[in-house]
């Protein structure tokens, strides 16, 4: 697949480098790193197994008004684990009865959004635009792209637009009229950073006694850990151990749309510099954990972590990482931490609150799309016990 073309008011690009500089200037979106060529190129150049596409929508005067990132990913139903496995087994049973689900052949899912990050990081719409109209046009452009199958050497099975927050649903629910189905996924865990916190001590002082004691105990348990910042110069010294630790964590996920290539870290450090943070945790010269994060405007976005679970409980490795994220956000005078999905309860115990996310999906063909509609209501986030660690609940995440 190798094309760059225009259909009606839509430009399609295979390589992010092909998007004209003038387009970026007109959109004015690159101050958000998720919509900057340097971030997008780092992701695409290190994932050869995924086809990347970039869509630019124009108005009637041919001015760019929206930008979207698209990835075509392989998805195997057999890869689904945990609480979703029973649900998927029902789909497989019915799908194979009708001959529409192959045993080992992966689905090709065209995903509009960011495969590797939770949240609305895949679609940018300029201010003062009719967002409902733009979303409709985007959905239409995706269908037009897929219907022109000579551009692909495979068949697309389904379309997915991912991770819309609650405030966007009045816009994105327009997709329901185009035979998309909506469902909620694990919430994004967000934490607001109090502007009065000048250091970690201020954060601890804001906590209820129970949670402050827990935090101090975790810090004491993790005291033997040595923390090292990863740079381009020392990345490859630790990359093999980081790869193993990443797989330890990713294997526990219910499902993954794509496996993250850790060489991307090196590219992100090169292109983003101090705005991308990677730290490893050593126990007597043994790598037992690592964290990664991106500073995006006033937010700290936690990315992938890796953990050696053999030592996690004794040395509170994961808890230490969460507190280090908080320490970093305070030091950098940031406003919010995006902790991402998974481990919602422990993240809430350090101060994060859930932000609900909605995904829209449709199968390309009518019958399997109809079958999916019967099961979509069974897809629900895993419930968890929300903690409220602060003395005065004055930090409210955007739900």
C-alpha cells in the first residue's frame, strides 16, 4: 500500500512526512504532541507490522479543518483474555456457525484513534467547526477509503473510532446512525495536580492519614531501588531487560490492539528530548521495572510500564512508579496526570479518578455487524472500588 490522494474534500496520506507544512500551519495542532509529525513519525517508523494512514478534511474553501490518524491492525479473537474471554467465545461460536469467523486468521481492524495511548489522541478538529458534521465526514471518508479495496492487498473486517470522552458523545453518537455500535471500555484514570503543591511533601500532607501512611510505607519498601534516567546513550544497555518487563505487564491485559515496539522509546527520546521520560528501577544491578511518560503541554501522560512481579510486592515497585509520576508532575509544574487504563483501584488510591471512554465499532459486512449488536451490551468495564485519598475532595477529574 503506497498512495497519497484526494477524494472530494479529503486528503489521504500514507507517510506523515507527506503532509505539507502549510497544512500543519493551517491546522495549528502540532503544539499537542500527539498531532505533531515528530511524535507520529516515531510511532510509525517503529511499527512495520501496522499500516498507518493520515486523513486531512477540508472545508468548501479547501482549508484544512480536521486531522485524523488511522492504523490498520491485526486482531485475533483468540488473543482476548480475562473477563472478556467468555463474551468472545460466544461471538466465535456463532460467527463460525455462519462461516464469518476463521479459526486462526486475524481480523483487519481499521482504527481511527491512537492504538497505543488511551484518550482522544487520534482526531483533531479546529475550533469553530461543526463537530457533528466533521465526525460524519470522517466516518464517510473512512468508508470510502475501505471501499476502494484496490488500495489494500487485504480486506478490512471492521472500523473502530476509539476513546471518546463523555463531553464528546453528543457529537460522536451521530455514528450510531451509520450502523456503528458504542460500548464503554476501561476508564482513563486522571489525577489533577494541586497548584499549591510545591513538592511531594505537600502532596502527602493533603492526604488522609490512612493513605499517607500507605504512601510512606511504599516509599520505605522501595528504598533499595536505584532509579536511573534513560537517554539515547544508555537505552540499548537496558533495552533487552525492558522488553521482558514490558511483556510481563502486557500479557496480563484483556486484549491489545497492537504490540508496542520498545525501539520507539529511542526515537521518542531523540525527537522529543526532555518531553519524553524513561526511568528504570534497579535492585542490586538487576532491572526490576521501568516507567515511561510524555509531557504534553500541561499534562503528564503515563505510557507503558514494565515490572518484575517477583519483586513487586516486597519492594512496592508499581506503587513507587505511581508516586514518581506524581513527583515528576509536581516538579514540572504540570496540571494533570493521565495514568491510562488498567489497575484502576490502586491508581485511585494515589488520587486518580475515572474518565469514561467510549468506542464505536462496526463490522464492514451486515450479518457479522448484526451479530455484534446482540453482544455489545455485555462489554462493560471491570468494576473497582474507587478510593478518595485526600482530606478535602477538591481535586475533581473530568468525567
